[in-house]
C-alpha cells in the first residue's frame, strides 16, 4: 500500500508559480463578473482586450465593461470555471487558458444559465496578469445546465 502512495505522488504534476498566478486571476475574474465589480474587471482586462462572443460578435474593453455593468434587471448569481487547462509560455510572458465557464443569471425573477468552452490569452504586463483576448467559439457553446440548486459562488481553479 505504501508503494502505491509513493508511486502516485511521483506522478503528481507540479503547478508552476506562473500557472498559479493565472489560475488566481481566473478566480478573480469570476468573482468580479459575479459581483459586476467594474474596478476589478478594469484591472484584469488589458487596454487592448479583444472579445469574440459565442455569436461571432466582437468587442473591446470599453464594451465588455459596459456589458458587465451593475444592472437592476439582471443579477449574476453564479460564475464557475471548470475543466481549466493552462499552458504557460514563459519567454513571451503569456498563457493560453481553456475552460468551461458556466454562468447563472436572474432576469426579471427567473433564473437562466449558460455554459460555454472558452479560450483566453493572459499576458503578464506591468507585473500583473491581464486578459487580452477571449473567444468562446460558437460551436463549443454547451447546453444549458440545471445549476439552480447551487447558491454559493464557486470557482474551480
């Protein structure tokens, strides 16, 4: 039994400091989106942010912040990131991240959810990680999932 435990620990993958920082930034992004925290989102988004939404539309930082402004008619209840894969490229100070993002909203008293697979580029600029590009391909939009029973904000990083 002891041999199996030792063998299992040898194969465990060590996460680099850079990957840990990227995963922390992803968690901060999810919290900021849920809370619609403009200051936090502004700090996380690069000035040249480029978003492609699942319908093929594009927007920059200003437009993305506008989409995520606090609203009296739309409440974000939950934002989760699952199945996260981070590939760090040290020489270019970038990371490519893929994840399944699930969001639950309340609109006019009714809950709705959406899940999509996203690919994002994170760059280390001025000592902090910032998202410069994010694209959830239309073909990877996932079916709505029943996540209404979850009440807490959970970010799997």
